C-alpha cells in the first residue's frame, strides 16, 4: 500500500506540473472568478492526492478532469441555490448564455424544488404553484380559492421559505 501511495503521489505530482494551468483555466472559465477558481483547483489536486485509490497512469488525466468537473458542478450548484436560481432564464441572465452545464444544474434545482413542493400541505402547495408556475398574483389566488388575501400571503411566504430552506439544506 505504501508503494502504491508513493506512485500515486509521483503521478499526481507529474500531472500537476504539466496540467495545473490547464485545470485552473478550465475552472476559471466556468466559474468566472479567478480567486474561486484557484481555491477549487487546489481542492482538485488535494482530492486527487488523498483519494486512497490506485490511479492508473493511462487514465490519470481523465481522473483529474472528472474531479475538476465535479468540483465545478458542486460549486455552481451551491452558488445557484444560494442565489435562489430556480429556472433557466435566471441562469441565462446570470451567465449570459445557456450551456449544457447550466441546464443540468437548473434541471437539478427544479427537480429538487418540485420534490419539496409536493410535500407542502395541500392548500399551501396550491397557492405556491398558482403563484410560481401560473404567475397569478395574491388577489387572484384569494378570489379563486375564496380565502383572505392575508391567508394567501402567509401560505405563499411559508411555502417559499420551506422550499428555500430545503434547497439550502440539500446543497
């Protein structure tokens, strides 16, 4: 095990010397913040060093890029959840264009949101869905459901809070 660990470290050291700038640029192009990219790149190399698995020399660079891709995805997913991004138009406005990566994160966040909405109490779920997906305002929802405006506002506020807390918890 000791010999295997030493060979992994030598291999990763060699890959670091030849590819660290490429990895850093790859990350920086996706997160649009060079200091964040530097931190993520450092995490990539640390994870590669501490993975505890035998690394095949032929697939080592692919392994590094897989770690890199996962780091970027995790970072962006967390960032989007913190910013409350829940649909593709928000991501497109933020990033300037739609990429497969952005679409992937948006789909994941949307699925998580829908999963949480399904668990809301029935009346809160109806109010949340009318407001969120049907763009109905509070007064229209209150008329349709024969509820006071204040009741609808409270359910909507609590529903949004529940969804937001759930998304934060799973990020």
